[in-house]
């Protein structure tokens, strides 16, 4: 699917207008950093945040976008009042409708889809339906709505480039139309608890789980990395992005986070993409494609790498990986994603223990099945129902 969707070339004779859905998250911040290095080529045309108004305000002062989106009319008023003081003319919109408006705006050339969670589904799909170039960092677009998203991308001739470091690495090594490709190997850092005794998992706190040894990420994705469900979600993403591999997708633990994934070929060749763990690299690759542009990251000095290690993941310590394979096989990926979001939020809020995250997800997966959704409304309906079901389940054993 990816190679079919990546045929258009940016006209670098003009400034490219970039819409960043989620500019105050780690991906959004890194995207603005890359844009700032190429002000002659790219303009932050529209940016958005849900609650981090102060950072969004600082970004507006620096980049002076045409549009900014916040979550509510109340927040929009607060931001507007702040902008008037500095005579900044940025138009402030709010809510999902505002996100959709900037993602499909006729002057938007590129959409960085970096909103975490299902909140990013609708504006990302609107960008697809408008035939935009999509830099896809929102996992849920494919995890929860894979068939709908990929069908729409082909129908509307949208260009889709993956930003996740693993899928970006695969894309860089992937043969046109998947010719000769045998399989994919996704690498995983193993997160902060790779070497922690499983008997100590009961005492894991949110602060410990958010302390990733290699990557600086938001709290939700940091927890997903700690449970390794993030690798399960990436497994599902890869299934939709690279259908030629026929679900031949494996996961290996690679603590150094230097090799970002492998592509296996039928002749025995294995290609890999290597770099420092810096999200500006895949962002710059996707933003500049098919050209390569400076990302601001330092180059990899191979002579300084003493060893690269790879292991099979311990599924007893990280059962969320098994749950992702189960969800993909049973086509229950919406359930997996929604249950996980509620479980992670509950853990961060101190309602459940770290070890209960996978227990909650497994319970919901085994309790609820649904028919294949035919449109985004049905996807969102299932998502909402599963979230309610998961909240009720968590509340039931807290009583």
C-alpha cells in the first residue's frame, strides 16, 4: 500500500505549508525543529494542541502560523486574548471540527498526523480524503481503522509516509511494490524494564514507567513502550502499511536502538536502517521525501559502536505483545487500542497497577467482539463502547 501511495513529489520551488496535528507533543515539537532549519522550504501553516495552551502560545509567537486549534471555545478565548497582546493575527479554532478544518484546508500541503489516541482519527482521515501528503505518526489511524484508512488513501490518491522510526526504517529499505520481500522484523528497545526482575513489576510506578532509556516521549506512549504494547500496535500498523509480507512480521528486542527495523528478502538478503534514536531523522525523511534534508541529528559513527544485540522478547514479562497478535488475528484491533488507552490512563492516575494493564486488555478482548466496521462512525462507535466497558470493568474491581 505504501509504495502505491507515495508517487507524488513536493514542488520545492514554493514554500510547503505544513499542518501539524499535535504540535505540542514530542513528534510535533521535533517537526517544528526540522521546519525551523528549512524556513526557505517549509512553513508551519497550522498547528494544534489540546490542553497545553502555554506551549502552543510560544510556538505561535515563534512560527506565526495562519491557524491554531485548541480543544474548547473557552481555551480559544484564552489564547486569542494572549495573542492580541502581541498583535498576532493567527486564527484560533477549536475542537475536532477545527482540527478537520486545518487538515483539509485548501492551502495545506502536508499534514503531520501526530495526535496521540483515537482523537486523531477523524482529522487524519479528512486529510486523506482531501488528497494531502500525510506524515503518519498517529498509530490509531491504522490500528483502529486500517481497512478504511488504506482504502481511502488509495481512492483519494493521498500520499502516506510513516513517521514511526520502525516503519520509516522499513519504508527506506522496502522494494518498490514489495517485489522480492519475504518479511519484516520490527526492533524494540525493550523499554525501561527489559532487565527488571518480573517479581518486581508489582512495584512499578508511573514515574518509573515513563523513564525510557533511549527515547523522550509523551506519557501515554512511554507506558506503551514499558508494557511493549507499542510494539504490538506497530505490528498492526505494519500489517496495513506493507501487505505484501502476508503478515510475516516478527519482533526482536534491540536495546541499543540503533537498528530501527529490518526487511528480509527471498534471496536471503536482509536490509536495515541504522541511526541514532532521534525522531527528527524519520520526520525529516518523510517531510523531504523523495529528497533528503538535514534533520539536525548527528550522524552515526559506526566505529564507536562496540556491539549490537538482538533477542526474542520475553512474552511472560511482556504479555501485551501476545495480545496484539491475538487482536490482529481476530480482527479486534479497535478493542485492543481502546482498552489499552483506558488502562494506561487508569495506571497513570493510580487506579490500577502496572501489571494490571495487560490483565484489563485481555479481559476486554475476551469479553467483547464486533463485526467489521464499514465507516469511521462505526469505528468511533465501537471505540466509545469499549472505553465504557473498560471503565466499568476497572471500576468493578476497585470497589
